[in-house]
C-alpha cells in the first residue's frame, strides 16, 4: 500500500477518496485523507491496514488548498454545512485542526461537523478542535462492550473505553455538540444499541442537533461482510426502530430538516457522461487497474482499465459515470 500526497495545483474535486464532494444539497463533504487504522468487520469501503482492494491511500498535503476548494463549492450554494468525512478516518489527518479552522473562516459555511470513530480523540485534541470552532462530532460507535467493540473494529488494540471517555468529555465539557450514530448489525450488536442510546442520553448528546441517527447495515459489493449478520429490509428496520423509540422514549429517526439540510445548486463540474476528452495522468489510482487524471486542472477523473499508463501521459477518455460530480473515464 502506498501513501500518495495530493499537492497543488491539482483540482480537489471529482474523486471519491479525497477532496470535496457535492451531492446537490446544503452539505458539502470535505475529505482530507482516505487513511484508517481500523479494520471494521463491516466496513463498506474496505478501509484499513488489511484492505484487499486498495492500492493507494491519499493525504491532501495543504489544508489551505482543501479550504479553498470547499469555499469555491460552498459559495455557489449560499449557506452550507461542511462535513469532514471520508472513506477512512478523518482524525488520521495531521492538519485536522487547521482544516476546521480554515473552514470556519469561510462566510458561506455555517457549521463544520466531523465524522469519526473517535479512537484518536484525546482531551487535548478535543480542546484544539473546540478552539478552532468545530460545531459537531458525529460519533460512530457500535458497542460499549469492550470485547465486542474490539471484534467489530477488527484490531486487537481498539479500546472503546477511551472513545467513551473522550465522547463524555466532548458532551460535558465543550461547546461541540455530539451526535451518536451506531450501526445496527442484526444478530451481532442488538443489545448494544439501547445501551448506547441510554449512555448518550445520560451524557447529554444532541444539544443542538438530533442526538442519535441509527444506521442500517447494508452489504456493499466491495465492502466487508461480517459473518453472522443478517441484512434486514427497510420495513423491518423501521419497525425495529419504532419499537426501540417506544422503549427509550426518544426519536431515533432524524429528518434531514432537523440538520437544516435542503437541496442546493451544484458546483458545475465541466464534464458529463458521454463526453470524450483528453486528460493528463497525475496520480496513481485508488484501486488496482486505475489511475487518476486531471482535466484542464479543473476536475479529476478516475481512469479505469488504465494498464500501461504513467503519470505525465496524456490520454483520451470517454466519461462513463458522472454521479454527484465523481467522474469515471475509460481510455478510448
Ligand atoms: S468503518 Fe470507518 S473506521 Fe472502520 S475501517 Fe471503515 S473507514 Fe475505518
């Protein structure tokens, strides 16, 4: 596995693993890195040290450049939330505090949230993030039982008690709001979800935003599938949530409006499905058989079926996918 630094003047839009993602709403996703130290048994993006499909991980070298791209995208939407997330753990990013600080200085960004599994949170880091102006932490935590939590994280060193301690510090001692988002793995952590909710209520999660958002396990084609887990249908999931809501006495189905989300104009990426253009190969690919190209330094394109291509090559491609501005191209 190689680690690739992404440097200016490469555009920071068009790829799913790093940069800015705009899905046409008032939330923009800001992805500083794809690196993760865990190996969760359910990971939908096959992240971590034992990843089977990834051949590169990325780090955006200059947080200022990411802030600049976030500003470009946000400015055409009005007022947005910047959600720092990724196909890895954002807290592995060495300049996470600088990133939060830079995003908070943009006029078009009304709030900055961070999605994390919390295993790198310390009191000192929480204090620095608060000082930088972080508004909310979306904490993914799926078990309070230490042994089960370790099993789910897929690494022996995982210590959920440290995560719990850091989260309690966030909720009780700082202005950062805590939103808790456990993943229900039917057959594996059924008893843990009510415990997590009771804990979240006790420590004061959700002062400004909804305290909980329970995630449904969905098996992804290239994700990891934990043995013993049954993937339930959406009807069964919502029935289970309703029963749980009655038991714990709190809403577990926040609506997008509860977070202030709405649809908003999209940043215009210059390419569409079907376009035929020439791109310059600029970075090694995320998965085997891929490279990353740049189109006029405006947008990145993942080149699939790229055997024999080298950085610096200029190659004609046809865009075969453009969903949410994430571009996939095939050499012609
Ligand atoms: S689920 Fe998140 S924390 Fe776990 S391995 Fe995947 S990216 Fe890392």
